[in-house]
């Protein structure tokens, strides 16, 4: 009997061992719940476990709130802020006392420019748990961006008090102390931050500025140079070194650094704003205005702190340097028409060069004095064309850009794609492609009508091979919705997130065809004209493509491509 019992026990143990190995290979529902609840679990594993439970509709109550909070955090990291807010709001409804969820939703609101909503969430989280250090830091960042330095300092002090191992609390307090010229306090904070994470880039990058403001230029350059030696294309460090050179009065060295940053990333706001200040000092006001324009315009409501400061300077200086419209304006109208089709690293597009020529001819027919028509632009040629056109727009009442080619949205930013672009990873877009803000900047100097037309809502051709990083949302189709400033109009050939058609059998694109036809019609006001174009495309594509317009020309005047009688 003992032998049988022992044998039975061995068999049972073997079965249990088999179950155990199966459980390790493929977690059961209970394991998914444990992982989803576990704040110390690997982030990716936790997100997958929570998603699995949510997709299977296995959760209720606070467990569902936790899973939704984890999903919201993933969406936040991917910069998909709209869906993050929606998901985190569902989590708050299920568990109003979860302060982590409230803090995350505050971050998502902040990233969409809804600072009041963000502050409300941070305040509520702190009301429920006054010892929660992270929301104090996040609230302090908003105060810092608003210029409320003492309030920011108070919040960073509390963040450090309740979360003494939180790196951002120290580096952010160092930044605000630098602005308040408490340099010794700032250096002490950087030293504390080094104890937590000695290799953190934000320590040396920001301390470079602090030393520069102290006049300790050798130490400042040691910090910035050390970071640049490790990462030669780190535009944040290059811009910081340029700023230190400005503080030192070495404008030629600063200009060299800003040029380097712009060569790496022509969309860089800080570099354009800084270079504009150098050119203004050198009395090259035309180039200063061009750089300020490149930094001044934004299609989103949120900027990081350094970018926000640089953009504000650019906007202020641009307004100061912009010449007033001459008396008796002649109604000059200019256009830049681009057709990119001969792509080198993804599939070519046969239609854009042909569509662009059709649109250029139509604009000439309706009396545009200058129409610059170009095709198959590389990155550098694309930016060169925009700068040349911006100079023309300064002398015009109307400035119009039409673009046909590849275009898409990555991480909340809309990009037009030069023919030589190589996007191995989604983060390459900011250095390889042309941000839509730069096109907005090119038309920005015109006095009345500033119009951009994008026949480019096509599938992202890089998507099949592009590496996707956790910190970026990647949209395979179309553009995202935007919010152009007053006096600007942006027309998409298809609604955001949708794709435009190229036409069948070599035919011109439906949008270009309708546009070329309708702009020749007399006495059709520009807002009404694009409604008609939308209806034409919607009809001819059998309800598969619908153009969409954002923004509007100035409201107190009517504008016509053909005025008529």
C-alpha cells in the first residue's frame, strides 16, 4: 500500500508540475488579475494583463477601474491624449478615490492644453491624499509654465517632502530656483538628483544653463559638451549650449550651434527662436523674421516649458518686426504648389506632380501674380522652398500653399514627407519630415488670406517597417485634427484619420479636380467654395472621401478667387 501511495503521490506531483509549467507559459485569468493589480509588475506585462481582462469583459468595480487606469497610462505614454482622457474618466467614475488615476488624467489634460482641468484633477488628488508627492510636482510644472515662480517653488518643495526619491521634483525645483537666481539652491538640487540617478541627462542638460546664468561658463560648457559628446545629435543639449554662448556674448558660437540644431531638425522651435535673436542683433531683420515665423506658429495647445518660452519670444519679436501693410494695398496674391511623387525609399505616387501642375495652372488663370510650382522636393529643398515663399508672402495679401504627396500624423504632429525621407522609427519624423507648422509659418506673413491645402491624407508608407516607440502614438492613416490660429485656413483632402484617393486609371485626384474647377467660378466666397469642393468630392467618391476645413480667413471681409462683377 505504501508503494502504491507513493506512486500515486509521484503521479499527482507530476501532474501538478505539468499544470505549473502550463500556468507559467500561459497565465490563467486569476494570474492576469494579480498582475493587473500589481503596481510593481513589469509595465508591459501589466498593460497586457489588464487589456486581456478588459477585452474579455471580466472585471467590475475597482478592479475594472485599475485596469482602465493602466490602459489610460499606456495611451498617455503613446501621446494618444484624447483616448487617454476618455479611458481615465471611465476609471474615475468607477473609483472616484483613486488618486493615481486622477493624477494621470491631469497629465492627459495638461498635454492637450487644458491646464484648468489638469489643475482641478491635481487638486482633487491632493485633497484626497495630501501626502501624494507626484501631483505637487505636476501642479508646479503648470505654475512654472505660467511664470508663477513662487507657487511653483512651493509645490516642488512639497513634492520633495512627500516623495524624496522622485527625480523630477529636484530637477524641476532646480529650474525654478535658477529662474529666481537662487543658484546655490539650484546646484544643491542637482547634487541631490545625482544621488538618485547619476546618469540622468536632465541633470547635466539643465545644470549647463544654471552655470551659464551664474557666469561659470567653463562648468556650463563641461556639462553641455559632455552630453553632446555622448549624443552628437541631441538638439536639446546643443540648444542649451547655444543659449550659454548667448549669455557669454559669443554670438558667432551661438549661431553655429543653432545652425547645427536646425540642420539636424529643421522643425526645431528653440533653435529658430534663438537664431532669430542672433540675426536681429546682427540687423538682418528679414532672416530674423523668417526664423521667428518658423518658431511662432503652433497647431496644438501644449508646449514643453523650454519650447513655450522660445515660442513666446518668437511671437513677441515677430510682432515687433513685422512691417505694417502699405497704404493702398494692391491685392497681391502668391502661391506655392508642391507635388511630391518620386519617393526614393517608399512607393512612388504618380499623381501629385500632375495634380500640382493642374492647380498651379488654375491659380495662374485666376490672376495670382506669383505661382511657384515645384515637384519632388528633398528635405532641404522643401525647407528652402518654404523660406523663399515666406519672403514672397511678406509682400502679399494672399499666400496659398497646395501640397500633394505623402503625409501623416505621428505623436500628435502632422508631417509632410520629402522624397528622400527615411523613417526607420517613428521618432525620425521630426528630423526627416516637414512639420505642418512650418508650412503655416510660410503663409503667416500674408496680410489677409493665409491658406494651406493638403491633398495628402494617404496611408503612412513607412508604417509596415517603422519601429514604434512606446512614447509615441503612430497613426497609419491621414492627419490629426488641428487648431490653426485666427486668420488661417487649412483644408484637408480628407477628414482627419481618413485617406484621400489618387483617382482611377491615371485620372487626377478627386480633390485636385474639384478644386481646379471650382476656384475658377466667379463670386464664390472662399468659405463657400470649399464647402462646394467637399460636396463634389463626397459625391464623386461615392461617400468614401470627405474634405475637411479648419480655421477661417478674417471674418469681416469676403474673399474670392474670382471676384466677378
